[in-house]
C-alpha cells in the first residue's frame, strides 16, 4: 500500500459471515483490536469487533502537522517483527489482537531498490526525497564480470562448479559508463524510476546515482529481467512477466527462466491462438494454476518447456485442456504435476465425433504430430485427478505425437480419486492413465495410475464408461504402444476395458500389465487383496478389451486379474502373438467387498473368469499372492496352509523368454522374474 504526508485511506466494508446465535446470550462474541503505529504520532482508537467480522477502519492515517519526517505506510501486521501481514479488507477477527503498522522513512539517500512490475521491465525504482526535477538525476553503471565459482568435491576429488552459487561477480571501475534513459519522479510517494533506453539484460550491474551532480548512492548486484537471448534470458519474477509469455506470440530463439513460484489465473480466451516458441527453464519452481486453461494455449514446434512443478485446479468447457499447454507441437520434459485437478465438460460421452470438443490431460490436452513429451510425472494424490467426457489421459487427452521415457512410474488418477461402482457422477470415455486417444507413439512408460470411472454393472453394451485402458482408452490404426507397463491399482469401466488399451486397432508390442497380489495389511480393508483388477461388463482383456481386424498385439505378458460381468473376458485379448497370460484369478468377489479364497476355488457372484484367446500361452500359477514375486514365471510352487514355497525352473523361464522376445529380460535378483527393459 502507498501513503505520504497526505492521506492514506484504509476504509473497508465490514462483511458478516453467516452465523446464527441459536439463542445463546453470549453470541456473537466480541473481541478487542488495538493498533500500534510506532513513532509516527498517528493515533487510532481501539475497536470492539464482533467475531467473524472485518475491521472498520474509517480513520485516515495522517502524519503529525509538526513533523518534518517523511514516511510511507507499508501495511498492517499481526506481529511487531512484520512477518505476518493482515489484510484489513478481507481478514476476519476471531480473537483479541494487536495490529502493528509498518512504515519506512525515506531520506535524500536512495533506498528500497526494486525492478519495475511491468513484464520484463527495463526500469529500476527506488525511494528518495528531495528530488526537484527529472533532469537532476543522472546514473552511471558498471556491468559485472562473471566467472565460474569452483568448489572442491571430495567424492569426485576434483573442483566443480558450485550448484548453489555457480558464479562470482566482480566490478571494474574502468568499465563504468553513463546510462541513458528516462527518469520519472513520483513526489507524492517519494519514488524515482529510471528506465534505460535499452535492456540491461540478465547480467548484474552496479549503480551510481547522482542528484544535481553529487553522488548520493552506490548499489551493487542489481539484476534485470534479461533480453530473451541465450546468454541473457528473460527472468520471470512476477505474474506480469508470466502473463506476457502466455498472452503473446513468443518467437523461436527466446530464452526464459522462472525465478520464483507464482500463482496464475489462466484464462482460455486471453491466450486463445497464441503460440510459445521459446525455451522455458522452470528451475524447479512451482506454477499454481487457476481458472480454465493450462499455462500456454499452444507450444509451437520450436518451443520447449522443462523442469516446472505444477499445482492448482483448472476446469473448462473449451476443447483440449491441459496443464502445461492446451496444445503441444514442441518438447515438454521433466514436468512434475503434483496436485493439479483438471476437469473438462467439452464433448459428449462415447461420441467420437465430438472428440475435437473434448480432451483433457494431466500435461497437455492434445499432443500434436511433432509434439514430444518425456520424463514427466503426474502424482496420484487425492487432489490430482483428470476428468472429462471424452478423450481423458494422465499425460494427454489426445496424442498424435510421441510420449516416451517415464520409467520411474507415473501415477495419475483418471476419473475420481475414490469412485464408487455404479456411480453416475464419474462418466468418462476414451480414457487411459497415459492418453485417452492415441494416434501416435507411446514408448517406455511405467504407469502406476488408476482409472475410476462410472463402471462395471451396466446392462447395456456401449453405455457408461466406454474404451477404458491402463495406458490408452483407444489406440488408432497408426497408433503404436511399445515397451509399456501398467501396474496400477485398477482399470475399470463398462465396455471395451483393457489393461493396456480398451479398444485396439493399432500396434501393441513388448507390453505388460498386472501387479502382485498381496495379502491385506489391514484385514478390515479386504479390497487391498486385489491389485490391478481389469474389470468391466463387455469386451474386457488383460492387454486389450476389444480389437479390430487391423489390431497387432505381439510380445506381451499379463498377470492382471481380469473379470467381466456379462461377456467372457480374455487373459490377453481375443487374438495376440507371442503372448503369455498368467491364470491366477482364484479370488472371489462378494457383494460388499473383495475377499480372497483358497487357490482353485471357482469364481462366483456373477463374475466371469477369462479365457485364453488365439495364439496365447496360459501359465497356471498360484504364487502371485506372494508379496515378493511381481511377475514370476518358471517356478515350481507348492501351496500349503496359505503359504507359498517353490524353486526356480531356469529352463521354463528361458522358454517363456523365448516366447516373449527381446522386449523382456530375466531379473538377476531372483533368477526368475520376467520384466520389461529398465
């Protein structure tokens, strides 16, 4: 807030929260608020305020008439050390308290230096009294020389550049030069600003400030917001900087670095059609999104965004909504989506002709043909869900390009965090933990996510949640999904439900689905016995639920639990080559929860157990209930009294590896575990 010798108005409107006394004579309570204004001589009487009300500060703050002291009011605080700001216009009183007024006292010596708030400002601002006219102020500058700051690393036994303080800055008086630019004086607020004719760039400078030819201040290490060049990138310090990047076309060759965590009210219409072709290094800072759009409308072919953390919530009825960008044609990598709720109401459930009106993704809405997304992570926290009517994915709603190399595991939640069966409120279609609809390539992905849609006991084929997959809901004729693993908590829908793809018309190669079964750690939560169930009502498969004549499924393995309510599901799919399905669906589903039965018991309660399908070898293996053996094959097991024991059969392991092909390998840990490449 600003103030001067003149008046600073702090009038606010007292708003009442909806509380009811319920006949209590002591309600509402009142609290006493005192005001400490320091040595300024300003007096504000204490106020008696009803609980839940805001303050009513109608008294103007005015400097004493006999004082020669200049001062600036900087706001109210709850503590005398000014660490807890108190907004008198919005904060409500809930206890007795004292508020402290913070002041600064400008002098003829410049102080309180800052960079202008305008986007990528070339202006430096300071506080100073006694300046009569703009021409009295002159400025000289020295650009710092930057040298690497080397430190000794004991482990490497060598000098390395310090990652925390990578450079040392020094100033040489011989480099001093007169700075030309515009001086502006705000006498009411004792403010002086100097805008240089050309950008200072991201380098550090030393300033010499003269008033009427007399040196009044030297200040070092002033760093501006850059010029957007590779060696002098734009520095994003505030929301104005960030908004400029999102509301304008940014040309290729523009370099940008995030320098602080920011909250952005991101509006689709304000950035519609704008393309970011620059390179944004997030430096690990967090962008919290609000409203109805991702950070960028579109990342162009030359654009790159990396090392950014995202949080917040976006909801839209516009087409193609995603966290980093609504559309991507460039390169996105090392994005950490910690807690971003994405919700789209565009398009119509199960109606593919409306796909261009839908699309929602945890990283982008639509990844275009030249777009590449890699090394990203989407959290499975309760506040991080992706919902939509059609085209819904943990990474992208719709993919035409390449999504690759996320082997550390991504954990998105598509649908609700904890959806209930037969819930009519979670109605997604063409949905997968990686993409909703795939026309491009997905490679090297480990998904630990889950799909919670309106699901299962639907009596009409094609109704409800349709085309639901552990990796992709739908894989088009030209789509390729290779070397991917789905081991999420669940993948459940109504029609066309698959551990890798719900409906496959393209290629699935070297993929695997399923996860260890384990005994519940809490016997009261019996559902924990079932990890990675693939469940639906019609067309359900451990790898693909439904396939077309163009479908190519080869070198795949499924250890998932596969069930259906109406049609008989497949351990892998109706047709696949070089495929192995593990038959261990020996658990029984009861009405209220999942409950384990002894191995070999028949499935009951109207759930249909899977069959093999064409060109698929079935392994009858009961040991997957053991916590250690995620994907064990080739062991001879004995099950006695609920415990599992066994020994490895190396020849049988090699037999399975021969079927699965080069996409799998044998773990060295136990000598028996078949896994995807690391």
